[in-house]
C-alpha cells in the first residue's frame, strides 16, 4: 500500500482539482499579506515561497502528508545514526561531520564525534603546511598546484565549494579537479604545470573506482617522468579514503591519508576529508565556518516545527508540483557566478538519491519520485533556456538564489544582476496578459506570441552575502529537502544501485576491446556493431 492510498494524498488530490486553476495574479491581489506570510527566515537565510501555486489549505494538507509518513520520526532516526541506508546496511550520518566537538553521536555504539574532529584537525595541520609553503615538494619547492582526482561524490562537492568560495581562496594556489576517465581531462589539467610544484589529492572513498585509479596512475607516471625518483610520490600524493590497504598499495604514505567512514555517502561527503581541497583553498577557519552553516541548518531541520522548517517546506512544495501538477523537472537558478556548479552538485545529490522506482518494501512505486534537476547560474540562462520557462508547455518550478552583496562590487553590475533575479520571478509568476498587450497597441497577430501566461512557480532564497556559513546553510537545506522527499516517496535515498549495471558491463566490454579476438559473447547486435566500428576506427582490427 503506497502513499497514494493514504488519506493525506487523497485529500491533496481533491484539493489539487480545486486550486489547479488559481492564478498567482489573483491570489496576490486577494491577499496583501501573502508575501509576508509565505516567507521564512533562518539565521540570515530568507525563503520567500509566496510565488507558489498554493493556498494556506494546500500547505496544511501537505503538512498532513508529512505527518502521515511520520517525517519527524524519520528525521530523528537519521540524526540518531539508525541504519536507514538499509540496502547497504549503513547509517547516513553526514550530519555528524559538522557536529560540534561537544556533541555525542553514536554509530554501532561508538561515539563518532572525536574521530570526526581528529580528522578535521589533521586536515587543518596539512592544509596549513601547504598554504604557508612549508610543505616542500621533492625538489624543495613549495606547492603551487593542487589537483583533486576523484569522481562523483569525490569530485562534485569539493569542486562546487571551491568555486563557490573562491573569493575566500588563497590566490597563489591553483586548485584543479580531474574526474573524467577521458584522458583529455587530465591532460588539460596539467598543461604547463611543473610536477615539482604539484600535489595530487587522490580522493576515493573505496579507492577502487576505475576512473579515479586510472587518472591517479596517469598522474603518477606524469610525475615520475619529470621527477624520476619513486620517493617523490610521498611528497606529491596524498589520499582521502576509507581504504588504507589500497592507498598503501598505490604507494601513498598512509601518514598522508585522510580517513572517513562508511556511514558517509559519497554525495553527502563534502564535510568529511573529501573537502580537503576546499580547506587547502580557503583555510581551516573558513572551512569550519562552512561547517557551522551546515550544522545550523541541521539543527533547524532537526528541531523546527514542520510548518516552519525550511527543508520540509521546500520538500513539500516539490512534491506538490512533481506529484500533483506532473512537473517533471526542477530548476536551480543561482544568481551568483560563484555558484555555477551548485545546480550540477544537486543534480547528483537529488537524482542519485531519489531517482528510484522501487519502494522500501521492494514493490514498484505507484507515484512519481525524484524530479530531473538542472540549472545554471543567472543571467546566462535568460539568453538561453528561459524562453521555455516563460512560454513552454512544461511547468518548471524553479529556485532562484541571490545575495544582497557581491564579492566584486563593480559599478552597477550587482544591481543589474539582482534586478534580473527579481524581474524573472515576477514575470514567471504574473506574466503579461493579452489585454495589456492590446492596450499597448501590439499588433493583433503578434499578441498570442507575446503573451506570458504567468502562474509559473518559484522559490526565492536570499542571504546577505555568499559566505562560507551561508554556503553550508544552503547545501544542508537541499540535502535535507532531498531526504524529506525520499521519506514521503518511501524510497531508500542513500543507495545508488542504478549506477552498477553500466559500470559492470563496461568491465566486460573493455576486456573484449583489449583482447585480440572480438568474441562478442553476451554482446547485442547493436553494441557489437558499434564496437566493431570503434576497433576499426582506432586501427586495431
Ligand atoms: C555518491 C556515489 C558516487 C561516488 C563515486 C566515487 O554518492 O556513491 O558518486 O561518490 O562513485 O566513489 P569513490 O569515492 O569510492 O571513488
């Protein structure tokens, strides 16, 4: 029996029929207090959700849904370290990574907080030696280039946060990321770099990910081509992993290994040693300030009543569009260039967590689950895909994220940027009617093409400035939104079995591509034809 059979869902469905045609123009005109009442502030982070197609009753019914699935108990279980990642037999305790030293959080009867802080201290010491130039490469030179080699959760988080907090970075350090097994990624990253000034962070929870190990081996060869002596490896490679044995086998000194734990999922691991590149870039004080922002939002999520709980509200609004308005996608549109990787980061976090069609009992779900998440930093998107947002046939709920202050206040750039933010949410919500166009004297034949129906929902998130603290708040906000939605859809949000099949098939296909004889065993006709073409093209057949 899925969620769709419950009373709350059925009431929401009936309610949807009643309010689906409501126009934001009308409901704003009817209620002058709406903007104020449908807004929420938490420690400087402001959410205006008034431009959503909801009434107070919609919210009450959505809250009933949260109660019906016992969301509060699920939140409690996650924070308490219960093994909610059932299919992998693990807890999902990323919140422990940003808990203050004084807290006590147990996993398997062990308080994990001291371990977390010991690793943070180790990271601090290490990043300080790099930042100060104390860490010397094999030829005695300080490190100028830091290259994180990792993929998925071991890449997107630190890459996103390094860019988001670039204004706080130590500018004489060049931090780069190599993820793709495509050799071009590595080749371009090291263009023009000197090995004796370059440090690689091999970032892999399992230390068995093929892309990462392939890139790491290439990095080792590149380094040894220049520095020749194998002893150089210890000065130019460090590892972030849970797998000591494999780190050792690779030749990395385990003194220079930063651990984490199996209760941290890859896509939720930014606050662990996976964030090492971020700490090197912005320093320990800023990194800890970011953890403070995460923790503040964790506490808000854990303790605030559901109706005033920012992640819960955003989760329920997402459910409202995904499941009742049949919206297929959700856009994240940050009006801050430093957040340019933020949509891609949450594309992984959301789609890998809630892109599931099987519920916790093992049955097929009867309702739509995770949306397609996408987006881009404004205002570039306005000159590209916003046409569809304004006039397309699809409903695309969107989050706009903006700041009152810029890190680079140049002339009136920031006013212009934010004017666009405000204008877009206004245009999406209220549109422009054919009557107005007619009154303006627009040629009749053009009126349908120039009409904006409006009624396109957005959330607006604003803070004073994109600081490390605010970034932490924002990331935790979305993490918990995703969790709350997973609870409602009754899917396991912390596994990712869907990435396995392709990965395993690639192993077999690679074997065939690299053997002299093409056996084509277990290969379908289409794939065999493509492989044959590839073999011929690369000159191997
Ligand atoms: C994230 C996933 C996945 C993972 C990568 C890298 O939640 O688990 O994106 O982070 O596959 O894995 P390793 O860190 O083990 O190399």
